């Protein structure tokens, strides 16, 4: 986001989808500092991390209450809500830190 301000996205989720296997997904809750840690369901168990491969990503706004959801959806461009339009991607294993820059509407 502009200026690195992530407070409006706290509690929202970064969801990733494995490009070679669209049923394989991971997710991580966005923290106050903008960081997230991915987890995934593997063999029916919640595990830290995701399988190797190339992923597309999207933001799922916090939906704990209407105000939080509205704040999150107003903070980012709507293109980040869909895998197909977000332009967000990462490859696992990760070499260094993953940084996403988001634009506002």
C-alpha cells in the first residue's frame, strides 16, 4: 500500500493458489506490520507453509464485522481481490523476503 500503511488490512487474509494445481491453496492473516505467514491444509491437517511451486495471490478482506470489511476494501484496489487480476505472485521455496506493493483505488 502507499507509504507502507497496512493498518486497514489487519485481519485480512492473503490467499495463494498453486498454479499447477488450483485446488492447492494456502493462506496467512495480515498482521499490523503487514507481515503474514502462510499455512495450508495438507492431507487433512493444517500445516505451516505451503508446497513448492508458483503461486498467484489475492487479498480476502477481514470480515469479522462490516466496518473492518469496508475499511479493507476501501484501502486497496478491487483488482487485488481476484487471483486473475491481482498481479500478486510468489514462488516457493522463497529466496529472501516476499514484498507486495498494493495500490489504493
